[in-house]
């Protein structure tokens, strides 16, 4: 889809300045901001962290989504029981864990890939290999 937008002069200047600061194009930055902004509107409580080449969804004032999902996968039992266990073992309220799961349901491939990469890195570290 090819769409054109008109932005105010001040917004355009800020976009260009921020893109230059990040070493990217205004178009790439605008695309990222739109994707992340829409995701944040659709999933209240979700924020994005990390450098431009490695953005990750996270709970506001909490862990990254992949971390919540990975921990839930390590627990046994029905989902509601795992949520209760994780909430009891951490400072995460059940509501926040459910927010993470709702996001992960929509972006499961992305979250699963992140979990896999982190497990592989941990295994390499345990074997004494470089990351």
C-alpha cells in the first residue's frame, strides 16, 4: 500500500531530526512509529523498547512480552493456573500477564522467535561458547 500523508511543518522537522539522530530515514521512522503506535492503541499497557534494529514489545513498567510468555510456558497446568502461579512468584498482577498474553496471541510468531533466540543464546553461554 502506498499512501501519502501531510504532517505539520513542526512535526516534519521533528521527524527528520529524530530520523537523523537514529541514523534512519524519515519514512522508516514514520513506519515504525505508526506500527508501534497502533499496537499500543490496540493493546493498552504495551510499550516498545530497544534499539531501532531490535525493538521489543514489553509491559509498561514491566518485563518484555517474550519473557512473560517464556515463563508461562515453563509452568504446568491450565493457563489460568499458570497465570496465578506467575503472579504469585513475581510482582506482576494477573491483569498485566493477561495483557502480555493478548499481545502474544496476535504476534505469536514474533514472540516465539524471540524466545527461541534467547534460549539458543543461553545454551551457548552454558556451553562456554561466544554469543
